[in-house]
């Protein structure tokens, strides 16, 4: 018996038979146990969902088969409303595995918009009528069918056909159906290969294979009853399936290729991407590698990567699908869970909310109006630079912030008790977090005033108010890695900030102590960011937040030390700031409609400051330099540096 003859004997007998109803699985919501409710068709009795029978099969790596992706059947001979039911199942691709002769005898009846593919598995060299099944006994038929399944693995013509079939299934943009004449041998082997590729347990694969006997029992019984007794056993055997047939094919895979993966690649000519597309179409993984152990932003990122299985990125020739399937095989998300959500956006918002307070701290020594004459004006210019690093913690990336800027302004002393100030400035900011970077360019205006009840230079109580208004131009870049490239985005925004302080100046013989307390309020508004450049580009929502904080400072200034025409005045500053609402800033974004929320690395409400400064004065000119330590909690540490000059006139 040659190979072609064996294939024909396994599949073509159904052309002599009539077709009756079957069960079909509808697409329902996926859960750990997915119930499959099957509408009954009238024209095909071996039509069913590849995902399972009553419930969707579980797969390796904690996956579950997706309903409504691939269907298997015998020849498409619909009766009644069968076609409308198939349309509701979104079946838009049909692959016919029969020979030309079989198709000529019973052509498919399809809806007009169906994409039809003919992929002959066994060739057209023989006719079903040349085989007399009545002359074969049960053992002979079983032996023949076992060889048929083995030939599916070894015959080049069959392997080419099965390979083409799987490639068509991978490229289908809707639910797809594959079938032969009886829907049991060529179709059954296809189903077993796909389920094996998906990671379905071998016992479930074999059980699914044997369901043909249940689905077609009524037709088989009716047909066999019309035959002579001597032929009944042979025809019942060939019209059914036997577990030994499938086992023979699977054994041949092991003998010839070692593994099913090698059969798919070496035997059927599939590349890894196509295998991953097929698996992505068929399987939804309930958890991803390590997901149950992730915390914080990492957990949110992993949840996002998991949820993207429900989008067009999954089960297609996309970077996401290849990455995810590879991660499943490797047992690791390779750190993408820490980058995909865009923590850097939350870090940048946190940074921008804290900058006005730093600016007010910097401006305070320049704008008090002390040691100025009545009616005198001081022009000042100040350059600043600061750096803050926040350590990583479980589930959160570390973050680094850098600022450089310049401020120009005037302070005018009206009288003994009152001074006012105003200025304009520019800040450049850079926030980095695990491959993500946000750069900001900010221009701002500041206005304020000081009033001392006993005089600006005298011991006693004083009050101060300062307001800042700024515009922010904002660019982002995130290097995602894992084949996803780099995203880029931009937006603009504004901030409004105000601080009121009350203090008491104590003047001693050789130094002054100037404690103060107050409240700082900053309101930040950022527009939406629409990233480009990657499948995992985020659409970030606009951001609005008002952040109030309590501020306490202690300035200690020592009397000047004189050297020639120069005088030098040292001083130290201690400060504390308490953020009154949640210090951990969060930002929300979406990818393909799936949301993710990320929190800033900076999360401490307690901010500490300590620094020293030196002012050198000669005539109407003075020069100042200062350096401060800036820390928050146990994880955030940084320094501020300032250098400036003042001209009184």
C-alpha cells in the first residue's frame, strides 16, 4: 500500500455518507474555567471548537485555550441557518484539506465574504472507489490508519500541505475553520498538532481526538445499519477514530524529529515567529512568569503585559507577541515589567511639584531687603544646580533628577519695614529612571514681598509672601529594550506656586538667628503625552495636582569678617518640609486601551535640608555661594549648589 492510498483510505469514505448536526462552541469571556456552550448546526456533525468540548483546555505555563479562534469540521454542507450561525461565530477563513476529486463530489457552501483556501494534503492520484473497505477486517483497518498517521509526519507532500495550512491559520484575521471530508483524520491530525503546539496535555489531546466517535455516532449507526452484517464492523471502524491511530502519528514525530517543535520547524517549515503567532492566537496565559511575586510598579507593568493578550498585539506578527511567547518559554519577563508602565512620568511630575519650593528657598536670602537702604534697589542674578537620587526599592526603579537654571531679579526696599521683589528665570530639568528620560525647559516669573513689624534689620516678627508662575515644555524618551525600541513624546504645562512665611529675627552680638514657618502650595498642570516609536508607546493622561506642604527654616548668619575692602559673611541653613498630601505621585497611561498606573520613586513626605553659604561683599557688589544637602526619608539624597551676584544701586 503506497502513501497516497493510505491517506485516501483515512479520509475519503465520508464522501459516501450524509452529514447530520454537530456541536459548535461560542466565544465567551475567558476565565480560569471557561465554559463552552455550543449551538447545534444542522448540516455538519463533526464541527467543534479547537479550544475544548465542555470547557476550554488548560495548557502548560498556566494558560487556557481561547474559544472562538479555530474550528474543525467535516465538509461544509450547511442546512437551515447554519451559515448565519457560522457568521455569528466570525468564521471568515476556511481551509479545505480535501483532494480535487472530493471537492468536486461535495463542494463547500460558504458565505460570500469567506476567504477560502484549498490545501490538498494527500494528492489526487487515487479515487475512493478503488478501495473496498468491506474486504478489510478491523485489525487491517487499524494498521492501515496507523500508517496513515505516520505518513502525515514523514511524507513530503503531506508535510508541505500541513505547513501551508498552519501558515494560513497564523495569518487569519478572523476565526478560521479547517476541514476535510469526514473531519477526523487530516483534520484530526491538524487539531492534535495545534493543541500540542499550544501546550495542551496529551491526555486531553487524545480525548479530544476521540470525540469524533461521539459527535458522529448517530450518522455512523444509521449508515452501518443499512450495510450487510459482514461489512458493518469494517465500516464502523473506518468511519470512527481509534486512539492508536493518533499515538502512531505522535510516536512517528518522536522517532523522526525528537520533539513536536522540531517537527513544526524542520518538518513543516514553520519559523519561530509563526509558531508564536499560532500559540498567541490559541492561548491566554492567566499569569506571566514571576507575576505573582511582583510588587508596586513592577506588578502594574506585569499586569499590563498580561492584559495586552486581549488586544490586537497578541496572536499576530508583532514584537509584543514574539516577546511574550519567548518570555513564557524562558520563564522571565526580562525586566520589561519595570519599564513598560512609564514610571519616569510619575518621577517627572514629582520633580516638577517640588521645584518651586526649592526655588523659594534659593530666592529667600536675595529678596529679604535686609542690609539695604531706604529706596535702594538691588539687582541680582543667581545660578543654581541641584541633583537628587532616589534609591530603588522592590517593584520601583531608582530615579535621578538634575536641574540647572538662572534667575534675574530686582529687590526694592521702600522703607524700614517693607521690601518687594520680582524676577524671571529659566530652569532645565532632567529626570531619569531605568531607560526613561524626561527633559523639561521651564520659564517662570516670581513676585514677592517682605514686611517686618519692627524693621527689616531689627529683631522682631516678620512675614513674607512669594508667588511663582511657570511654563513647562516637556519631552520624554523611553528605551524599552526587548526589541521594542525607543518611544518619544512631548507636551507642555504650567505650574503655579505660592508660599507664605512668618518668622522672628533674633539679633545677638555676633550672629543672627532667623527661624520661620509657613505653608507652600504648588499646582501643576501637564497636558497629555502621545508617545510614538514603539508598539508599547503610551498614551499618558493629562496631569493635575495641588500639593500643599508645611515649611520650617532656621537661618543662622554670622557677623562679617573683614579683609581689606572685602567683607565675608558666613551662614548656615537648616530646613524641614512636610508634604501634606500623598508624597508618592502617580501617573496613568494606556496602551491599546489597557490602563497602567505608575508611582514615583520619591515617596517620602518628610524633606530635610542643611547647608552653608558664604557672601563676599565689596562696595555695591556682593557675591554668594552656597551648598545644601537635600534628603527625603531614607531613600532620597541630593545636593543643591548656588552661585550668584548682587548689585545695589
